[in-house]
C-alpha cells in the first residue's frame, strides 16, 4: 500500500510540474518521473508484468523524444 501511495503522489506531482514547466527538456524529464511513479503504482498493486511492459515501451519512445530537443 505504501508503494502505491508514494507512486501515485510522485506521478501526480511530476505531472503538475510538467504542466508548469516552460522548457521542453524539463517537460520531458518531469514526464519521465511521472511515468516512473505510474510504474511504481502498478507494481504496488501487483501488476508486475504490466509495469515492466509500460517501463519498456516508455523507455523506447522517450529515448527517441530526447534525441530531438538535444539538437535545438
């Protein structure tokens, strides 16, 4: 239960910070933290496979997204 609470809190806080950020690199970083909080919430609820699949798919598309702002 504690893992779910901390994961949910970090996902919400990072999501709000991403909305308030004005730099694209910060938005991507806060989005990543939010997704890790979501994965923690899923792991705490017992959905380990879903959490790992979400983490893998997020890592793939976020790596591609981080390539673009680095060139700006």
